[in-house]
């Protein structure tokens, strides 16, 4: 019995690390905070996130529906896993159902319009951390911001496009990219973590769905 158990452990330990992963399941999620109304000229931000049910890497076709009125949403992809949806016409104030999501999703629009300009992020540092473990390489890319954030999402990009994003800016340091044996976060990022010495720029996206101008270039350093 002991010999059989030992053999089983050897076989398990020799499995390829990626074979131990469950197949990732992705689905679209409304990232725009819904704790307050959007301005009349606001847009919705949708991202692909890990999902318990369903599995799709395609962004949905969405529209706003209320009392028999339907307003199509025009989409603008920022990356393979991040899209901004803008109403085809200004929605009258009120609460709308966002048609196209698998689960019931509602948003409210006000009569107000956005004021001022969304400033670009002020980034203090960008650090990469790569570690080797029994189950392969893990890498993270962390961004340290200066001051408070006027937005709910930050994305980083290089000359090839978006390298990562995060819709939780509650901490001074936020992880915009994480890779490991079971795939990358956010999903859809297929390139490796940027090398130390490479240069990135960053943009904010605020509650109104506005995308800021890019930040000053920031060099990536090793942690």
C-alpha cells in the first residue's frame, strides 16, 4: 500500500504545472461604479474577469433599455479585455437596464454633464517582481501613484498596446498585471511582463467613462 501511495505521489509531482490548472473561465463585467448616477454624457466601462459560470472572451453587444425605449451602446476597445461603451444618443435621466449581460444589470443617468478635464496619472514608480516556484514562474507589475486618484481604473501601455489594468485604486500601490501557471490577470494579456528598463505610460478612466491623456513615461525597475 505504501509503495502504491509513493508511486502516486511521484506521478502527481511529475505532472506539468499547467495541467494542474482548471481551464480559466472568463466573462464580461460592468466595471463602472453604480453607487451614483452617471452624467448624461457618460460611458460604461466593461472588462473581462474571471467568471464562475459561462466562458467567453468576446465583448457583448449592449444597449440601454427603459419603458420600451432602447438606446444602442457603441463600443470602443481599449484592449482585448477592456472596452468603453457610449450611448448612441443622450439618455434622458433615469434608471436603465443594460441589455446584453447574462445577469440583471442596471445603471442610472442624471441630467448633469461632466465638468473639467480628467488629469493623467502621476506615477511615482513601476516595479516588476518575478519569482520562481515549484509550479513555475510568477510575475507581477505594480504601480505606485502620487496623491489621491480621481478615477476608478488605471491602465498601463507601451508602444505595442495595453500591458495591464486594474479597476481597484483603493491602495497607493496597485497591481496591473499578474501572471502565473494558470494564466494572466487581467485576461487577454498574452505578452510577458515588461522587462526592467522598458518604458510605460498610464491612463486613468473615471466614473464617467472618460479616458485621460497618457502620463509622462515611467521606467520599469526590478523589485
